[in-house]
């Protein structure tokens, strides 16, 4: 086994836990609130992570799964979650896509190149291996976990991690 694999798996699992944990306890109404000026919602960001990050990078790009590619359309944004889709369903989708990604990671050597690449989406940008894709997903998920942190703190002052509870304004 590649010695990097457990570190990458643990890092990915931790940022996913952060995403799930920071939205835990929000009502359906709160999940649909646009707290920041850009207007994205908690449920929209989790949908983006499920479809545009987990499904896209692991199922579509890494394995070339044609069914995963079919879910992408320039006319439909994963960020836009209709009223007919519950936040619980989106969270379940995120967990399901993470499980599917974990199975791909467990079955694929880290140096394996992607099976498919969206040449028209990224110009010259390219990730050359599963290792690079995992690092990209960890980074993107961590960025978005930070976005969720900021929105959650503005919404109800809840913080995911407080390192210095003695500082002014800490809850």
C-alpha cells in the first residue's frame, strides 16, 4: 500500500466531517437561507460538493463513468436546489457520493491517471493522477467548509472549532 493513502483518506474524511458537522442542526428553512452577499445557500453548497466535487472528480473524471458525466449540464447548476428537493436528501446524496468516492480511492492506485478529462472546461489545467485529484478535492472541500463556517457563524454564531474561548467575541 502506498504510504500516502491513509494520510489522504484521513484528510478527506476530516474535511467531509467538517462540512456535515457545520450544517448539523440547521432547519430546512435555515439550510435554504442565503446568509452571505453572494446569496448561495447551505443546501446549495452541499449539493455543489456532492455533484461538482465528489461525483465529478471521482466518478466522472477518475473512472470515466458515463452516467456520472450525464448529470452535468451547462444549463443546470448544482448550487440551485429546487424546493422539491429536501436538504436531508442533499445531505444523503453528499454522503452517498463520498462513499462511492471512497470505494474508488480504495480500489485505485494513487498514481493512476484520470480515465476522462473535460478538455473544454479547464483549458491547460490538468490533474494527472488520483493522488492529485484527492488533494484537489481536499483543498476545495476545505475552502467550502470555511465558507460554511462563516455563514453559520453569521446565522447563529455557532462555530465548528474554537481554539481560544477566552478571546473577545468567542462563543
